[in-house]
């Protein structure tokens, strides 16, 4: 095997690992949120376990990328893919950590032995959109699709709007009834974490555009 | 084929080669031996510096022949070396329309029998000027020019092209590049060629027979007939007189030493490379 | 003084072989322009057209215009053009018959400068400029070819500088050198940029990326892509360029 083929092989492996991280991120969010919705301890633990796996994958990607940079001095598209893989792996790992934080919130709620005082419509909406954003951003990255990546930016605005909505709604609940403050803050934090996740999804979309065209989109 | 037969074959080859070497060396060494034995006895200061005496008279020497040879060779070199080097520079550096013609002529000339060179000058010049050292030098030049031209051309060709390019790229005109860079780099090879050329002509007899003719006295100028070592050897060796024949061996010995020294000179120059 | 080079519709041939096809490009003043491309793509021919060395080869032919500060190189005396556009070759080629200091000022001397003090001063100046003075100050009378390969190449650069050119062409100047000598030459080239316009042909893409301001990619005699080095190595516009610089050619 020539060194170029080995290089291509390594780069493919890095992106396979990245795809695995993406899947872990998505499943972490969905189990963490399910744990919150159904106050399900088992689901919460899934997201906690994912955290370690994701961290190891990120380190693996970092090592492989460092090695390729060191040994192969990549340029052009190769260089962009390697740099982006490193950055995206960090974003995905952050996402998994936010999902873990959400799981911790769920565990806290389980300990409180109390049902939800409202239907979690807004949070469900945020979950759905953030997962969609991550999936789109990853697809854009793999398919070098700039317009798909730009859609991710559009959806971030929806997430922000939903968060704003939840924020106002919960403030109202908490002002009316101060016994709802503990739970209310937990909902609010979950929303805040989802909003952060959406932000990282945008970073992934940015990386996708860089891989596709070499442009660097500045975040607004 | 097994190792033993291969070894035997190898040994057989070595023996054959050694035999060939001995066969070549026998005539050479016996010639050197004979000339040395018979020639050394004749050598003395008087022999080297005085004029020949008439046959039968004792003493006398070949001083005028040595002087004549030096004069002929020096004049021939003065004529041939510049012409040859310029011709070589022209063929190698300028590659003009004439260069292939010059190359061909040079090759043909270098194979010309030396007597033809003598006859050529005899026909061309002697009827107008009579026998002279100058005519002899011209005849020798006809032989020397091709030798030196070919040697110079070969050593100019051996100068790597990047040396020329380096000079040209500095904004040095072509002619300066050829003379001061390329020619200078080829000097050792050219020097070797010149010495070989001199060695060749110092032993030539045939072209001098019709041109320099010979002389029993000191040579007084380029336009007079002159003696030379090869001429003297030819005349003395074919004479019926014992004393002259003995002196011919002595002269042959001197000539041999001169050619030998020139060849050693070539080796020293060439080793500097 | 440094000058800019403008090439317009340059075509070059070796006999029947068309080695440069309609190349047009500008090389900026006080900048390093790198020319890259696979072997036989015409990159060496391109720079040899600029100082009119191409035509010194039998059967070679050129068409098109090359302007040195708006002066048409092909309307001028090639000898004077070559003194304004210096060249450094692939293999270090000091004159074997000359000493280190004679080599440094060979151009001046051969072009007619006789004054010994002028020559000695210039030799020191250019040897210092290439960072060789301290290394060879006690060996100035040794043959130029007695130096190490890297030193010889710096001597050749000094020799080119002594003629006071405006543009310096370099034809793979490090390809025969070890990595340490290569780095020294690269540093030197980068420093020379302040005073000269430099055009360098290189096989080594990392070298082009390291030292040049602009990079041209030549393929089969055609200029495929030309632009700022950083841009070209990060996001080449042409598919061929991308494949070549990332080592996926053929």
C-alpha cells in the first residue's frame, strides 16, 4: 500500500469515527430528553455512559489527525477535512456532555419523586430541532453540501425562539407559585443546554462549509 | 557449470592475457635495450653541443640537430596551437555551419601519412622559397594541428554544460564565456593534447626530408635549411661510416629520452585533474 | 532595485515539441513567486524564457512577450537582460577553475570590472549577503568547488547577486541539498525578497508553501492555476491543482 492510499484509508477511518460520534450525540440527546420527559432513570444512565465513549473517540480522532498532519503534510481538501474533523469531534463531544448534563437533571427530578407540573411541549420541540440540526450538519459534512449546512443556521433561529418562549413561560409559572421554582429552573436549564447544543450544531455546519468550499462562515 | 571449471576458465584467461602482455613487451623492451646500450656510449657533453665532423674524423656531435629540432618544434607549435584551439572552440562552442566540415577534415588529416604532409609542403612552398626550417615547421604543423584540435575538442566537450550556462546567465557574452570560462576549464585536457602533439612531431622524419632538408652547420634562421634529430638519425644510420652509425644510436637515444619525458609530462599534467 | 515581470501569451518549443502554451502571468515586485508542477510540465522552460536562456539551446523557439518593468525582454540585447535577471541553477555550479572569491565576483570580472579593490569589496558584500562570509573568510582562495554542497549553492547565489540583478530566477535550487542546507537557502531566499523579485521553480510543494507569496501550477505546458500561495494550498480552485498538491496525480 502506497503512502497516499494509507493516508486516504486513515482519513476515511477518522470520518467513520466522526460518524459514530454523531450517532452517539444524537442518541445521547434523545435518551437524556426521554429520561426528562418520562422521569426514567435507566434512560438517563445511557447518556451518562455515552460520555466516556465519546471522549475516547474524540481523543482517537485527535491522535490520528495529529499523526496525519505530522507525517503527510496534507494540503487543500485533505487539510480542510483533517482540521475540520478535529474541530467537529470537539463540538460533538461537547454536545454529548450537554446531554449528560440533561441526564443529570433527569436524575435529580427522579429523586424529587414528583411528576411534571406542565406538558414539556417546548423542550420536545427544541430536542427535535437540535437533533435534526446535528443530523443535517453531519450529512452536509459528509456530502460536502453547503446549502444543507446553511439550513442548519436557519434552524438555530427556531431553537433560540423556542428557548425564549420556554423562558418566558417558566418565569410566569415560577412567579405565580414559588414551589415550582426548583422544577422550573431544571426545565430552564434543560432548555439552556439544548440551546447550547444547537450552537455546536452550527459549528459543525460551519466545518461542513469549510470542507466543501474552503470558505469560513462567520457566525452572526 | 561448476565452480571448478569456472575457476579453470578464469585462470586460462589470465594466462592468455599475461602472454599477450609479454608478446607486446618483448619488441618494446628489446628496442629500448638496444638503443640504450648502443646510444649511451655516444653521449658526452661534446656530443650534445658540437657540430658534426666529416666522416672518418673523430669526435663531433649533434648540437645543431638538437638546436634544429627545438626550433622546428617550437615554430610548429607556435603555428599549430592557436589554430587548433581556435578551431576546437569553433567546433565545440559555436557549432556553426562549418563545424561538421572542420570535424571531418580534422579526422581525415589525423590519419594522413606523415610523408604526404612533407610532399604537400614540398610541392606548395619549396619551389618558391627553397628548403627551410619554416617549411619544415609547416609540414610538422600539418601533422600537429589535427592531433591538438581533436584533443582540445574532446576536452572542451567534456566541460559540463552547466558551466557555460552559469556564465551565460550572469550576462557574460558568448565569446568571453568560451575563452575565459570554458577554455580555462578545459586547459588541462588541452595541455595534455599539446604535449602529445609535440611528442608526435618531434620524432617525425619523413616530412622533414623534403622541407627542412638538413644542414651540417648551426642553423641561422627560419629561412635556412636546418638539421633535426630524426633527419640526422636517418642520414647517419643509412651512411656507410661506422662513426656516423654510432652517433645515430646516440641521437636516437636522445630523441627517445625527449619523447619519454614529454609522455611523463602528460601523465603529471593529467593527474592534476 | 527590484522589478516586476509580466508574461503575455508565451509559447515555447523544443523543435516540434510545444512545451509552453499561451502562458500569461505577472510576477510581483519584491515577492517570491513559486512555480510548481510535475516533471516536464514546462516550469523550468518558463523561467528560462524570462532570462532568454531558453533560446541558447539548439532548436528552441519562443513566441509572445515578456516585460521587465514594461521593457520587452525580447526586444533587448540578451546579454544585458541576463545581467538584470540573474539565475541560480538546480545543481550548485561554481566555476571549477576559480577560487571562492573569484567565483563570487566572476560575473563582474567577466563583464569587465578590473579594479581589484572594487572586486574584493563586492566579493565580501555578496558573501555576507548570503551568510557565507563567516564560514569562508579564511578559505577565500580555495577552489569554489571545495565547499560543501549547500555552501556552493549559496556561493552561486552570491555570484548572481554580484551582478546586481533586479530579478532572480531559481531553478530547483535546493533539490541537490540536504535538509539543513535547504532550510538555510530558504531563509536566505526569504530575506532576499526585500531587495529582489524572486521566481523559484520547485519540486517540493512544502517549500513553495513555506516561502512563496504566490504560486503558479503548470501542467503540460499550461498555466492551470495561479494565486496567493495560502489560498492555493488551502482551497485550490482547479481540480487538477487539488489532485497535484495533495499527491493524487495520475
